[in-house]
C-alpha cells in the first residue's frame, strides 16, 4: 500500500480511507505485503496509527529515516488538535502513535530493501519536504515507481528530486500543478518579504499561522536572512520548542538538505536563528511591530487563534496564511473574504487586519512532471493527487511527447495495464550441445530459434530435448503413422515411378529436417 | 429549517447551478448533504421543497443544462434521492417528471458526464436513498433502473460497483417486504416482479463461466443473508443452493473467497435454521476441495458457530490443525519434541487435505509463510472462545508453536527433506515469528505441564537474547513473556513466582541489561516498557528484587533518562518512577556525584522544566501523580513543597496535556486533603477522619498557589485544560460549600480584581489574577463564578461554530468568485 493519508476536511469516518475495500472479513496483514510512506505530510501518513493500531494491520511499514523521526510529531500535533478542539474520544492515542512508529523499518536513499522473496523497494530523493522520497517497487522484472509529492527545483533548504533511468512499467506521479508552470519561487519569496516588511515598517504586527514542522522552517530561514541583510530589529517570535525541534532534525538529517546548506553548515548552521526568539503568551499584548509564527496553521484553535482574535481589529496588522485551510475554520473564512466572524458565545469578531495568502508548497509543476517522466522513461504513466481537468491536459501532453500510455483513474477506479513479463527458462546442456554440434555458434544479440520440449516442474521452466523430456517424465515414446492411398497416372514403368516418388519424398523430408 | 439558512439557500442554489462558479472544496457538498439528511429526518421534505423553491429549481436546472460540473450533478442526484425518500415528496417530484429525468433511461446515463465515476456513484446513492417505499419500487422496475444497476456491478470503479451491489441487496429486501401480506407481515410465496428480476439475474450470474460475474452474485447474496433475516431468505437459499453447490464442482473453484463468505453468511443467518442440512453438505465439500488458505477462514467461521454439527466441527478443526501438524511431522526427530505426537484422536483422521497442505507448505516461501501466519492467527482467535473444540489440544499446539519459533530462529534442525526445506524457508522469517509469538502468548492462558513451560521459557530466552531478533519481534517476545509470567502457576497461598519463571527471570536481567544499550530506540523503549510492567507486578517480591538489584538494570534505566530519543526518555521516566516506588532505584555510585545527590525527584523535575519534547514531560507528571497517590517517600517528606514546585513548572508548560495532568495531580492532592467527591446517590456519610479541616486546607492551597494555578487554567485557550480546571474548582466549591466566610465577594480584598480578571476573560481577553489572594477572597471568587455554566459550555466542544449549517452556507457563498490560486495548494 502506497501511503496511508487522511482528509483533514472531515471530522467523522470519512477522514480516513475505507479500508474495508481491502478486505471485509480477513485480516489486513494477509492482504498486504507492506506499507510504504513517501513523506510526513498528513495527507500521506495521517491514517497510519489508525490503520496499524485500530484497524489491525500488523505488517511492516517502510519510510525514510527523517520521515520516521518527524512523522510522530505531526501525528501528535494532529491528535492533540482533534482531541482538544473537537473533544473526540475515539481517536488514536499517543501510545498508539508510538506503537505504530515501532513497526516502521527506516530505509536509506538508494538502498535496495528486500521486503520478501519477491518484492524489493528502493527510495529516491524527492525534494518537497525533509525526508520525502519516491519509491521504486520491483517484483521480478516488473516495476512501479511511486513519486509521492516531489519538487524538481531546489528551494532554500532542499534539493531537487532525482531518479535514475529505471524504465519502470508504470510511473505513478502526483499532479498537483498539472497545468501550471509556477512563477519562480524567488518572486513569491520577494512578495512575502515585501509584505511583511511593509507591515512592520508602519508599526503593524504580522501573524503567520503554521504547522509544527515543514514550511515554517523555510519561512524562518527566509525572514532570518532578510532581517540580517536589512539589519532589522523588529522581533520575530516562534512558538517555543518548534525551532529547537526543527533545528535538531535538520542537523540530524543534514545530508537530506541541499548542497548550499550542507556546504555552509560547518561555518554557520542555517537553522540556528539569531533573530527568531521563543514566544511567550504575554508578548501578544506588547506594543509595537512584531512577527509571530504560531500553531495551528488553520487558525482553528490554540495559540494562533488567540493571537488572531487580539490583532484582528487593527487594520495595520496582517495575517499571512501559507497553507490550505479546511472549511469551517477561521482560516478558511478569512481567506474566502469573510470579515465578520461569529465566535463562541455569539460574539462577532470584526476582521480589519489585512489577510494574505501565500503559496509556498513545493510540488513539481507541469514542466517538472514532464522532466521526471523523461528521466525515468516509464512504459506507462498514472496521474494521481490532482484535479481531473488539469490532469487531462497533462495526460495528453505526456502521451504526445513520450508516446506512452497515460492514465488518470478516479478514486476507487481500477486500471489494468498490459505488460510483457520475462519468464526465465533454463535450457538443458544436452540440447545446447546438440545445437552447437550443428555448427551454429551462439550470438548473444541475435535471436535464435531452438526446438525442444518445455517442462514446468516446481514452478521452474526448462527447455529440454524431447528424448530427455520423455525420460524425465517417465513417458513412453509413441509414434503415429499416417497412411493414405494416392492414385498416380504415369506412363512410366511401375518400378521407375516408385523410385522417383521415393527420391522425391526423401529430399522433401530432409529439407523439412 | 433555520430562517437564516432559508435566506441563504436561494443564493447558494444559484451558485451551484452556475457552471462558471467553481466550488472550493469537495467536503462542502458532502457536508451540505449531511445537513439536508438531518433536516429531512426531522421535518417533511415536501414542506421543505415548497418553502424553498430554489431547491426544485436547482434540480430542474440540472436536468436542463448538461454542462453541469460532475460534482454538482452527483450532488443533485443524491439530494433528489434524499428528498424522495418520503413518499409524498417522491410523488411531488414525480409529478414534475424530475425523478424520471434524473434516474430514468433518458437521464444522466445518456450524458457525457456518465463517464465520470462520481456521477454514477451519485446516481446509485440517490436511488438508494429514495428506495424506501412501494412507489419507489415501481419506479425502479418501470424506469429500467434495475438493469442499469446490474451492469454497474461490473463498474471499473470499486466504489460504484460496491454501491451497486448494496443497492441490489436493498432493493431485493424492500421488494420482498412490499410483497409480504397480511398483518403478520409474512411472505405469501409469490415473488414480486422486481425480486424475480433480481433473482433471475443472480441465477444467471451463478451459472456464468466468468469469475467476476460469479463474484458479484455471491457478494450480493452474502450481504442479503447477512442483513435480511426474514422467512423469504430461506426460500431464496433453497432455490440457489444447488447452483452454489455446483460452483464447488468446478475446477478451479471460481471466486473462492466470496464463496466462503457466502457459506458463512448463510450459516450465521438465524432465518435458515430448518434448511441447514444442505448447507452443511456444501460446507463439508468446500472444506474438502478449497485450498488450505481459503478453507482456513471457512473452518474458523464454522467453529465459531454455536450450532455447527459435531462431524463438521471435527472436519473444520482438522483443517486448522493440519498445517501445524505438518510442520511438526516434517521436523520431528526421534524422540520428538514434547507434545508433538499427541494430537487429539479424531481431529486429524479424515483430513483429506493433508497432502494438499504439505504441497502448499513446501511449494514456495510466500505460500508457506502465508498459510502458517493465517493458521496461527485463526487458532489465536479461536482459543478464548467458549465454543472452541474440546478437548483443546493445548500441548501439541504449544509444541507446534515452539517448533515453529525454533525453525524461524534456526535452532531446530531436521534430517528429513521436508523438514530441511521448512528450516530453510522459515529461517529468519519475521512475519511467522510475530504470528507464532502472538499465538504462544494466547496459549499461556491454559494449563500446561512443567516440561512444556520450560520449553516455552527456553524459546523465549532464545528470542530475547538473540542479536538477530528484529525490534518488532522482540516487542512481541516481551509481550508474550509477560503473559507467560503472569499466568505462571503459583503455589497456593504464596504470591511468589514459581520455580520455572524465577529461573527464567534470573537469566533475563543480564539480557535486559544488554538490550537497554541497544542502538535501536525501539528496542530500548520496549525493554523499558517491559521493565515497568515487571516491577509493577513483582516489585514487592524478594526473589525478583534480588535478581533485579544484582543487575545493572536500575542504573541503566536512570541513565536512559538522558536518551536522545524522546520516546525512550518518556519510557525511562515511567520505568524509573515505578522502580523508585518499589524501592528498587539504582544505588548511587558515588555520593559526591551531583546526579546522585539530586536524586530521582530532582532529575525528573529537571526533565519537566527543560525537556523540549512533550512525552517525557507528560510521563514525569504521571509518575508524580502516582507517587502522590502511593505516598512515595520523596513526596511525603515535604508534600507541600512538592506540589508547589510541580504546579509552578507545569503552569508554564506549552503542552496542554502536561497542564491537564498537572491539574490531575492537584486534584489527587485535594482529594487526599478534603476527601473523595460527594456522590449524589450515596447516603451521606460523615467525612473521613483523615481529611484535614477545611480552613487549614484553604490556607495551604493559597500558600501553594493552587488556586492561582486552577484559575489560570480556567483562562486556558485549550479546551481540555479549562474543562479539567472547571472540574477541579467545582470539586473545591462543593467541598467548601459548608465552610464559613460569609462576606460578600465585593467586600474582600483581592476578590474584586479577581472578578475583573474573570470578566475580561469572559470577553475573550487574557488576564491574570492578583498574586497573593487570601483564602476568603478565593472562596468568594469560587462562589461567585458560574462554574456550572462554564462547564456546560465547555462540554459542547468549541467547534459548534464551525459545524453549524449557517457557517457552512456562508463559507460556500463566500468562496464563490474568490477562488484563485488558493485552491490547489494543499500541503
């Protein structure tokens, strides 16, 4: 099973996949050889503890080392939000997250991992977020590559995705930005910095709601560098614990970051921030400008919502939403332009502060997807994780450019691919010797016709001479003789005619041999 | 419907009907449907449509304009079905020919949008909703919908195909229900037209040579027998049983999984008691001819039935035992391992599948691993059931489990060719190891001979000590070990461990010592969890204490409080706390060492105030709460200082769960001082003699700043903290209700500013209570705060605003037109 994510937009059963489609009566472990998680985002791993500890999957789970380290933090974060805000009791617990993580087998990049006798997997660098990987899954001579989410252009802390020319039978690729050629990330970054700078310059406060780990760190590097360059003194705060945590993981997995960070790491660690300080609840009431990173990212509970309520009424302030917000959350409401929000107890909160949306998500755009298809040279492509209309455009483009079949099944739809698997067949020495005796030397690259009997024994196929086949199978040889009567009208003598017929038949039978 | 929602509906319907207006979020339409379902459950759909004509306009518009987005089309089909579930509304929509247009042959089925699975799914779900009354049944038959449902059973979309099958089951049941006559509701023997059509289709499918068609028919029947228990199902089975039996004669047997499911579903049906004869014949045949993997599930299902005939039970149990018997037989040495040749007489006699099982076991590694894991899991499931076969072959099963574990571990050898192949196949196989350890754990619940117990502990020792054991296997080995230790027979009247476990434990500690230094955090964590359990159960026993203290386990445990992995630190906190409770903590190596001087309490306080991760901090507060409950010496020495220090640190913690646990600790303290909370149903008893006089307690609460901590928590932005604080203060209010202090709140110094703070808090602002309040002021504040009202508000969960239908409609309307770049940027 590739990834085991959740939908944050639902609060009921619909948030997790319906695993009963795998089996209704049997044990899940009997139906799945392993689960592979591409990266730590919740839409890719959020259902994992539910799947392994509540539904009952008990087999191996594969992910990279950074994903194994960071996954539980995000799962914990989400669990706490679900239990805190929604007051849900029937949700996975901390212990379940830990027990689930104990079932994880961590893999290194480019390491071939043998899942069982038949199945092997291999991880490739995917960019996107720390530890994100694409996986090649191989059974015999057939293989599939699953990209997860990936990014073909390097960003401030991560490198670009890369895969070798592995020519899989199928490439399953995400297609979030299937029709978009993204404007340069530099432009978006400049825009972000400009907006933050302008706000603090006029004495306003900037709130950036974020999730614990991931994009927040990228934005921190961005602000830190800018503050340094501009020699700004306005304080930047981050919920305590998160910067240390991020620092810890980025240090631990420095090999997963981009070349620049790796090179400069010895002189100066990019994740040791000079300007970004730990936040205390009381700071929110301080006068003057400031920038605050606070969790959670959708403004639906906790600290970020509390600060938002304090600052919303002042038009000098600004909130920058760097990610997706689920319907019903304050984040969703303000992004859709609502300015009067009904809060608990029928209070109405008037939002006068500026609301900005900034996309920093690191997915491959259409150009990047085409680039990856070109790199891997698959026989077929399957598009997932995108919108049907956009996928359709990309599908046509891939089919035209690479002359391969491209599919875009809806959720739950089955696609059947024709493949021509190679089946190894052993040839008996006797048969080969006989062929050699006929004076034909073997040539490796030239196909050659070989006559023999194909025997299947213990799931192995062998080509042997018919005599050997009879011997091995303990069968007696049977000869079939066909006779027929032919009337010949020949004026020659009977004996002469017979001799001619005989020599003719002899020559044709020799030819046949 | 709420008037505000009614006001918003026309605009929303107009937006939905406009194909140029994209919708932000798929979830919105789902939530909208959920809301309509709730509304129609409570009030008349007809009235709803009449009062909100925009809804019918939307449905009509969908019919007219075929360029509607597939999401809105699917939504409209489902919405129409929801309304038409009520008969009068169905007729109303029928009059306008809306239903025929939406669900009839000329409807969406002919549109280009039909190629989108969401639309087909919406069509089925719409029909499923409306199929609630006889009119709907006629509609289904006359509109040609049933034929479309038949074809959708083979849909490439898993969701559509499954929903189509479920709809057939529902239609069949509804049709038979409608055909029932008389006040008894009994079926009169004539199949209604719709049911006849479905029956015909099922019969045809069962005779088909195409496996998918057979599977579809079997799945429909499985659901039918699973859900419908009316008398007509018996006739249905009577009619279809020969066809099902004929499937078993085919080679290979088609759709074996589904066939097993059907047989089990029929066997479980309470409506089929009198026609079980033919069923048992079919089951017996299936057990004979299905592959061991498929027969296993059927066998287990049969053994779970309370009314399964004995002969069939014997056959079924034989199927389950067969793979283990084969393993034991293939690896048996002379003399064999204990118990291996003691299978109960009769169980394996008629096992025709024996050679088939051997073939499967030896054919390939994956087949061997698959069947062994399945068998072990099935026997594990069967063992605790009251209807399990008797006598339960405990000893041979134990022998088999031990043999399998040894084969996997490489410590069993076999001279036979089959045994040799098994050794090679199973060596190092993690899946089988885990399944066998789970099974072995289950077997601990039974009586056993000393000799076998010795064997079990020996094999567990091998696993716990082996450097080859994977972390997941090791975790299972610990769990199994604990189960065996807990169930070990003890000398009557003596709580001590038996000789066997004791011997085992002595050898265990050096192993644990080694494992605590493992480079794998999973292993270190599992050992610490195991150690906590061990000391919880046997911490008071002399032999256990001696063995533990002779090892370096306590020292290593304390060292792991500094582990780089936070999970391990948390487990080390729990283990060290438990050991300390039992007086089993590490002896200080050098008294000059600062850590030794500081003691465990100091070290835990340090973790609580400095650890960057929440797990260890939470574990510390849990340990402290346990220590307080148990009267731990370090706590009892100066309880007030202890409480004040912990609460001060906890109140600053950013993790709300730590703060909640801090409140829990405070509550334990209060209960110790003031006595248990009053139960409203309990006869009033005089307060426990140990409870301290209330004024004295209040003084100490002020000194400890416990009031301050609890009132601050009431202002917490995280709901569970406020909830817990509310609970604690209510307890306090209840306990102090009879206490003096008759002054009005406003007259007491400090109380007024406290009130102001609370008012500010009510207005959604943050505030702080004055630092040095006196007990009387606190008491007045407690009495004047509407804690009951607050508790009720907090219990509502704070997301009622998000979930309200107005909020949903407003959000959907607000999104119209403003969608830009935002939509695609998910993570």
